[in-house]
């Protein structure tokens, strides 16, 4: 008999040891009903949301599940509680911290929203940042977009609902790069995803002339905004060329000392061979300007020389006319030329 009683007591103690702490409530603790509703951001009630109350002090957990109308009822003894609401991949907009429970409480409501993740990274081409590239995440139902920005070609896609996605990066002038592996986005985590793009090369070429003749030594710069992309110098035939140019919008700047600098906007498509031939003009610099308005130094000197020659001719003509009016002077000059030399001059 005693042996049977001992076995029964042992069984009871063992049963109490395996009962969850959340079910152990003192009979002296009064029960209070906590109730509320769970809704999504649009105000629609949500079923199967777990409401969890953790008692402050002994960490006892109490749980309830919302019904079809999104409502729940949770019986709690006196105490202070942290109350939260969650459902798979979702969380509530609020957590009730250290909520005192000493009587029934209504209106402990929750707004349930998706707990999202973030995808970020860089897009480059031959170690050069690619700005303006589009990164696309898609799972067949939802598509998320991101765009790379200055100066590092970085992007960030926020608010991504957790799941598995196919990703790609694309931009005009480059081959599209599709990720070979599925992209897993988890709640409250950042997924790093970077791409390398291969350019679809184009070519720009042309001839530079001055007064209809090929000009050698002209520097041609291919510019993207303020960034110098490529540089070429014209050869003896005035030809220049840019190869392996990525499609896009550019400016070509032509310059050489003594010539007026010129800039031309240009739009280049993938695989295009674009010709840009131009004519440049001489620069009227202040150091080469002449002292006659509208003429450079060389032409000013030519005009002055012509004036001097004309004045000398006029002076010579004046002397000749004057001499013709006084013939005695010419006769005297002739006599002096015909007069015989002195004996001393002959001996010499």
C-alpha cells in the first residue's frame, strides 16, 4: 500500500516537472481578460496572428491566436507584461512594454505589416562604376527596381518582401547581366548583390581641317560631363579616332594652340561607327593683333611698307619734276661730270 502511494506521488511530481511554465498559474492569482484586434495597413482584419504576452519578472509566456475576425482574447493574471503580435514574415507596428494588468483591458490592438529586407550593391564595368544602371528583382509576382548613382555606381532596394528572386542589371550600351544564382531576401537583413557589366563597344572617328586642309596635332577629348573618357590627337592627315566607346551621351572637345576651341555634343548607340568631321579656324589672339584695326601684325606691316614705298616714289617724282623746271642745275651737274681731272689725280 505504502509502495503504491509513493509511486503515485512520484508520478504526480514528474507530471508537474514536464508541464510548461506558462500553464502554472497560482490559484490565488486572479485572471484578467486582455482583448484586441489585429489589422493590416489597409485596415483589413487578419486571422492567425499570434499574440504573445511575456510576464515581467519570471518570463512566463502566454499566447493567443486571432480568429477569422482578427480578434483575440488572452487570460492573464496580475502582473506586468510585454505584449507583441506576429505572423510569418510580418510584425506589428507597436509593442506594449511593461503593460500593467490588474483588470480586464480592451483595445490592445495591433497593425500588422510586412517585415522586409534590403538588397544593395554596386554595378561596375572593367572596374569603373556604372551610373544609371537598373537593377531588377523579380519572383514572378512582384518586381523591385533600383538604379545606380554617383559616384560609386551603388544602389539600394528597400522594402523587399522576403522570398527568392531572380536578379539582373542592365543599361543601354552594355550586355545585360543576369544573376546565375537565386537571390534570397530575408526579413530585417541586408542582401549584398553586385554586378559586372560588359560594354557593347562603339567607335567615333573623323577629320579635322583648317581652311580646307587637314590639321595635324589637334587634341580631341571625349567627355562625359566633366569626366575625360578618352583622348586622341589628329595625325598628318587630320584624322582622329576613339575606339571601344560605351554607348551614351558625350561631348567632343577639339583644341590646339592658335586655333579656336570647339565643342560638339554627340549621341552614340551600341556598336555604332560614328563619324564627326569638323573645320576649325585660326585664333585672333591679342599677341598677334596688329596696330591697324581688323588686321593682324603681318598684314599691318605690309600696309605700312606699301605706304612707305608709295611715299618714296612720290618724293622721287617730286625731285625729278623740280629739277626739270630748273634745267640750269642739270647743265651744271653735266659740266662737273665732263671736267678733266687734275694732274695730281692722274698721277694717283
